[in-house]
């Protein structure tokens, strides 16, 4: 990612102030002046040091698919940008405004697992267990920087093309904590790796990150499936070169997705919004105008997370016969190390039980 060095220099005094506050907070937790809560069931946290876009959602879904056949698993998120407050158990009848888009995505795709949201993980974990006493492990979404809960397994994600080692603290950069905070992680995953990444590239990244002896380092990329109609996932299409794609996106970083689409189809238009954007009636009318003027081979495409928010406008989209398709993604570990990662997580759970 290209850096604006003028802005970085200009904002660096504020970043130094922010660094002082975060460092002081971390010292308070490490010395016990601020108390962190431990729980008697295994907590797995998937988070990052930066603001958004590292792939937390697909990695959590990987853990759900891995663990749910063997253990009663649940997820707990903050529910970013939801309109509700406090603790909430998510139902498939909820909408994105009530639950947040990512928790609703978990519940929609995996309806049999408990999904909850809470601004406070300390409050959310015991309430989740109270409502679902059968739960044996909880996956925390984006809680790396929230020190009030002690996770049993801390998984830190960082993008290949925007490593935390190359970034700066907010507001000069995208980091929410100093780089040294990576030392709290048990596992570090370099995500969104390029298809052409080499062994030499991986060694350079490893040198930059400099994992501690106890830390496991993995590399992953995305594996995309056939796009499906957002209101009926049995209706699917196969991307082809003659498709003209209109991409509707409200995610933090769209470049990795674009790199994939450019190899599969022709990109007609990119309608880009801020992360977790709630679409408006005016924007829906713009989509209709684009659709009415589009060719027969035009495909309106979005992400699964965006589909949760577009579903708020289901009546309009269906009435105007605007078919929007979501592109599903799964995590694919490089070097054949997916099994090693899976076994590491299972080993953590077995050791915790014993």
C-alpha cells in the first residue's frame, strides 16, 4: 500500500500521544493495575493490530467449520455499527441493523451455532454461556486490542501487502496498537497472500515479523466460490470472461477482490463505499438505473458481508428485479499447512480440557 509520507509526518505527534496512552494501558494490564478476566472455557480470539480488512470473518468461518462437528462452538462480536445496544443473541430473523453485518453473516451461514454481540466481552461471555450452557468454546471476533478478557488462544492477522511491521499508529497509519503488541499472539497469519508469493517472499516476511519462539506463523489466501443470488443461495453463476461485473462494495479494502475479478471477468464499474456502509434509498435507485442500462451479460456482484446490509432493501431489489450476487470466500492456507493449523487449534482445545 502506497504511503503518504507528508501526512504521516504531519500526524506523527498525535500518533506519539496515542502510543503513550495505549502503552500505559497495556502496562496497567500487565502489572495487574487493570484486571483482565479469565474464563473456565477456551476462548479463541481472532483479531489484528490494524483497522479492518485483514480477513477476520473468513478465518473465523474456517474455525467454525473446523470445530463445530466436534465441539459446541459459539461466536461473540461487538456488532460494529449495529443500531441495537448491549448484549444480544442473534437470530436468523434479525437484520444487519439489529445485529451488525458480520454476526448476521455467521448466523445466516451457520444457523445451528449460537451467535451473540456485546460491546463488552466481559459481560457478553457469561451471558452467552448463561443462555447456551452447552457452549464449550467461544470465538471472539476482533478482540485482540481488548485486554479485559484473557483469551486462551490469540490469533493475529496481518495482510501480506500491508504488514503491521510496515504500518504506523493512528492517525498517521492504521495501527490501533504499537507493533510490539504482536508479542501477545500465539499464532500469526499473513493473510490475502498473492498467488505468486514465493518462498523467498515468505522468508522476508518472517524476518520482518520476527516471530517469537513460541509463536506459529502461517500464510493464507482466499479461495472464491461461484457467486450466488443473495436471496436464494441455490441460484449460482460461474464467472466467465464475457461477464461485465458491477461491483458493489462497502468493505475496508477491495483491492484483493479486484485482483481476483480482473482475472475472471470484465469489470464494468466499481461502486465503493466506506466499510460497513448502510445503503440508502437514493443509492438503490442508482443501482436500478445502472441495471436498467446494463447489457444482458452484466453481473451485479457484492461481498457476503455487504449482502447482509443489502438485504435491508430486499423488497425494493426484488420488486425491481435487480439480481445481486454474493461472492463466497474461504481461507486457503499456503504450503499445505492448513492441516497443521487445524491440528494446532485442536491441540489447544484438548490441552485446555485436560
